């Protein structure tokens, strides 16, 4: 009313700040309360009672902070939990409450508060809506301005404002947000404005948002100041709608405050009329563009223009530019437009679906035709291949081609079935023919052998043609237990000749000379040699002008071996010459098998021929008798003595020869534990050293 406006105009600036501080204190906006109270307390020009009042408010603020500290910490945790569950509206209310309380927060809580606020602001920008506002505009969905907590401002001079009771609730402005304009997902960061311009837009949006909140809560002076700040400082980043609405709100706030009432009312009416005309023209253009795009089938462009028209309509409604009837008319047109677009989208979807189904069926049919052609081509190639193999008389391979290729691709292919039966019959005939030929050959061969058996022998006994192979194989075969490296060393020892002239030289010197001349690796076990009285300094004398290396080595070891029981010995192991005492050498034994059937075979000597009674044979033939043998005393002769030696005794004779001639002391019969010999079916199984095996092969 006029009385209230005059009272507000006469209020003192400090009194206004004190009333703001009390009002903020009552709303638990302790940061704002302390801000206004400190401005009065530190001004130096305020009255004494005003300064005292400000101090009381500051003390109340501190007390209230102490009471709110645990509550606000819980609300901060609740805000974080609400953000995790997606309740960003409640999260923003809790964060704003914590921020306005001005309580002391730990560094970690302060970081959580700032990070959560930044996340909320980014989500508002991305979604195009404010979580704590009943209305929105695209330009104000930006983060707000950050101010320092310790920054103090002086009371506003000449503000026509009075402490008044504000309504408990502010009437909400209805805005339709059922559809948002589509965003171009193809935009990249390269197409965005520079960061300075974005920052100004963010601050402009925040200022307009704060002004809208103040306007909705009937804080006319604050709303007018913030709208004016937005127009003067950020006019270059505001669009036409934002600037028009800000100017309209400035005029309305001034009217509410009672300043320049007459002229402002006319100005507001004029500005509203101009803004309404602009909105009508904008709506008509957007609707026409949507209709044209829909007529050409561009439903995306039609939907974008319809969404833009919806935003324009919402802006006109929030600015109260149109009467209710016109708003309803435009709403009906936009609903019809959206319905037509949805209908066209559905029709296009059905047409596209039918086209895709037709294309899929055609593609499937074409693929089936191509598969059938490819199958026919492969079958034709396989038939040609089978015919070619038939011409080459390769019936097995031809049958495999028929079964694995032709009948695999087409189990009822007539050509394939005919070829399979034909090839099977041919194969059966060929098998039968081969068997018949083999049978006839076997019969003929057996008859030939039977005829050969009738031939009289030319000697006392006829050996098989391959009988000497047993002896040759046993004598000439190399031991399977000797590696190629060992055989090369043995060959070097047999084939290398060298002079050996030693005159009281140490054994170590002699062995080094031997290794140098033969280029062989030698492993001398001095510890085992010392057990039989031989060491590195043992002297040796030998004078051989030219002998093979094996002979030189054996003579050297014989010269230094003075122990009558155990001598020094050598062996070839792992491609090197090993020298140690006999006991150590005999530890390396191998098992070999010797076939001695040719050695133990005994030729029978039939020295008593049977007596033939020809007279009895002739008499029997004249008298018609038969069945009498022409040999007399045959049974008595067959029951005579058999001087052949049993097989076991013959094998034992061979074993005794080996025991007596090959390292007699290594066999158990000679008191040794190195060698072992067993006989089985005319073969000897012998375990002994490789050196003794070489002597056994040489002996047999």
C-alpha cells in the first residue's frame, strides 16, 4: 500500500540492514545475518543502539551456529547420500542450508561441499533445469557467482524498504516441461564459446536466478537491484527474452515499491505489449517452420521447432504476456502440432519397418539362391574330380570324394549315388581279384618249395642262406648304449698315433701331453687314484716311438699301477676320457643283449647208416604184399646212444669262455660285483662296463 511504501522510503539504511540480519537469522541464513550485522557494527557512523543491536545479532548468530553445527553436518552427509540416489533437488536444498548456515567445516567437509555444489550446477546446465526452482529458463541454468565469506558490504543507501512480514508461501509459477528441445549430439568442444564468455553467461544466469527468487518472495528491492545488475553488467550475453523479462521485472518491482508509479505502469504496459507481439510472431514462425518441415518429412526439424515453440509459449505464460484464452489457443495448436508430428513419426516408422522387412526377405532369398548356386558348383566340381580319379584307377580316392563331398552336400544326388555304388563294386571286385591272385601265388610257391624239398642234399648239412647274418650282425653291430660322442672318442683313440717318450715325468705331465696330442677332453679322478697310491707327482717312464693313443694310455696306466689288487683304468663316458681306479670305473655299467643261437647250434653226426634189405623188398613186391620197411634194425639203431650236448650245457660253455677272458675280476664268479650274465631262449643278457662289452663283442 501507499502507506507502507512511504514508510519503507523513510527507513534508515542501517535499520534496513538490521532488519535484513534479523530476517536472515530467523531463516537460519546465518551467513547473510552475520554479513548485514557486521556491516552495521563496523560502519562507525551507525547509532549506538544500532551498533549494540548488531552486536546482539552477531552473538545470536554464533549461538545459533553452535546449535546448528551437528545438524548441518548431518545434512551435508544426507546431501551426499541424496546425490548418490539421484535426488538432486533434496541434495541442493541440504547443500544450500549448510552453505547459508555459515558453520565452521573441516577441510574435508569443505571440499565435499564445494565438489557437491559444482556437481549440482553442472547437472543443472546439462539438464536445462534448476533443481530448487519452480520455474526455469534456458539462460539461467548456469552455476552461480562465488563470493568470499569474509567479504563485507556496506548497507544500501536510499533503499525504499521497510521491515515487513513476508508471506509464508510464495505462489509458484507453472511452467510446462514435458518436452525439451533436442540437443545436437554432434557438437564438439571445438564449437563451444571461449571460457571467458561462458563464465559471463554463467554469472548472468546466476544473477537472473537470484533475482527471480527474490521477485517470487516479494523482496522487490533486492529483485530490482539484481535485475538491473544483470542488464547493466551482462546485457551483451542476455538474449532478447531474458532482457525483456528483466526490464519487465524491474518495472514491476519499482511499481511494487511505489517509485515512478504512473510512468512505470505505462512503460510496463507498453513493454508487455511489445513483448507479447514478439512472442506471437516467434510462435507463428516456429509453428510454420514445424509445419513446413513436417510436410517435407523432416520430423526431427519439426520436433525441434515444436519444442522451441513450446518453450516460447512457456516463456509467454511465465511472463503473463498473453491472456488465458490466447494461451489456451496456442496450447491447443501446439498439442495438435505435436500429435501430428508423432503421427508422422509413427507412419515413417511403419514405412521404414516394412521396407526393412522387404529388404531382409529379398536379401535372404538372394543369399539362398547364391548358396544353392555355390552348392551346385561344388557338386559339379566334385563329380569331375571323381571322374578324373576313376580314369587314373584311383578308386579309393574317388569313393572318398563322392562320400565326403558330393553326398555330404546333397545326400540324394543321383550322380553321387550312382558313382558311389559303381566305385564300391569296382573296389570289391579288385579286392577279390587281388585275394585270388595272392592265393594262387601262395599255392604255386608252396608247390615249388615242396618240389625243392625233394632235392637230395649235397653236403652233410645245409644251412639257410641268411644263417651267417647272426654272427655278422653280432660282431659288427655297435653298442646301442654308446652315444655318437663316445664312438667318436673311441675312434680317435684307435686311429690316432703319437710318440710316447717319458723319462721320470709326472703322471699329470704325461696325461696333459696325451690330452694335447689327441685333442680329447679328459676327466682324471685324482681322489680315487690316491686310494691306490697314485697321485699327480707319481713318475712314469715310457719309450714308444709310434703307437695308437689307446695303447699309449693303457701303458701309462699300467706303469703307475703298483697295487696288486686294484689297478688304474680308463673308460669313455659322455664324450670324454675318464681315468680312475677300477672300482670307480666299474660303477658305470650298461645292459646289452647278445644273440648266440648260431654259436650253440650243434650239427648232428649220423655215423651209422641204416641197412637196406633189397631182397625182402623184391619178394614183397612179387607176392603182392606191402607195408614192410626196406631198412633192417632201424628201431634198434634209433634207440641207440645220442652223443649231442644239451643246449643248457652249450650255453654254459659260452658263459664260461666270457668269464675267463673278459675282466675276470668283474664277474661274481671271480669275486667281483660289477658284471652279471643271464641266458634266455638262446640269448645272453649281460650287464657290465662299456669297455668290457666291447671285448665281449670282439670275443663272440
